[in-house]
């Protein structure tokens, strides 16, 4: 899948352009630019969860998430909702061994039902307009943690995520949500998702 290679390149580019080099560690700390990406998404059996590293309000309707990057447009979409760091085996390595990010309090999370997701990606693109039109449940993650293990740290690159938060008042459900799981990035082929999305209705 074309987005897999782009993601690996951008994660490294993100670290290179946003932090100084101290020994073998580079950090991304706002207000430095975070990287030319708006967010990422994770697919479970029932839902696709879109995590926004930047405000969704400034993501162009025509942006294709499969392209993954927007240069220079994404740099002007602020404020950034996450921060983090990466660790390199050698300071001049292109790919980090480990990268970790956490939310800054309210990370926007939008949910698209898996059946709708399958339909909108069937034509080979995934635009922001399609995500807007199909994400009826939206909220904010008050806790967000993401860890990337590259090949130096694990035989197969992988990404682990945990997000917990609540849906906003405009959503059909009055509920809290939890997104957690693992994405394995194989040497070839599309990413393999083992992700769970659960909702818990709020009681009066």
C-alpha cells in the first residue's frame, strides 16, 4: 500500500525537521513544526478511527489520507494536538528505532462505521470530505499515546496506540470511547490492524 512507505518516510522526516540532535535522541516539542501530516487512522472490525494531530477544521476537503502528507499546507494547520520524541541508533540514521507521541489534552478523534469506510475507500482514495460526510460520531481523546517500533527495535515494524475520551454533544451517542491496539507494517503489502474500538454510554 502506497501509504505505508509514505508513513515511514514522514515519521522520520517529522523528527528530522522538528528537533535538534542531542546524542542519539531528537525531540519534537511545540511550538516547533510537527511535520506535514494531519493525522492517522486505525481500522477495527466495526469502526475506522481517525486521529487528528492537527485541527480537522483546517484540513482541506480534497486532501487524500492515502497520500498522507501535505507539503506545505499541513504546516499552517495549527495548533498541534500531540508531541513526542524519537530515538535513533545513530544520530545520522534516517529511520528511528523508536518514536513515541502523546496527546496534549484534547486530540480530535472521528469515527466512521467500517461498512461506510469500505465503501468510500473502494475507489482508491480517502478524502477529508468523505471522512466529514461519514463521521457522525466525533469526540476528543483526553488520553492519547502512540508508539512506533522500527525494524531495529522489532523484527517487524509496528505501531501501538491507546486513546480514551468522550464523544461531543453533537454525536448520536452520549458515550465515552476507547481505541487501542496494534498495527503491524509488513515488508510488503498493506498494514495489518489488530485494533479495538469500544463505546460506553454515559449514564445520567
